[in-house]
């Protein structure tokens, strides 16, 4: 078996690098899509948290104020 000429070795390596580059591009696209989805989910959860916090604050405002003796009023 004759040794592979350097140009063929280089061509094989270039082909492998091209395939790897394409694979990394696909992976990058999938990761970017996943990041966008997770970012949307985070924003939705933040919005829900803020709404819940506002509801809790409104409920706290409606609670009667106790005097220092612990009585609720007259």
C-alpha cells in the first residue's frame, strides 16, 4: 500500500473540518433557540412573580392594624 500523498491528507482534514464546522453551526443554532425559549420563560415567570407580589401587597394593605396592646379596636 502506497503512502497517502500530503495533498490528499490535507483534503481529508479540510473535509473533516468543514463537517465539524457545519455541526457546530447547527448546535449553535439549537442553543440560540433554546436560550430564546428560556429567556421568554424567565420573563413570563418574572411577570407572574410581580403580579403575585402586587396581590400580596394589596392583601397586606387590607389587613387591620393592631394597636400595641393587641386589641383590634373599640
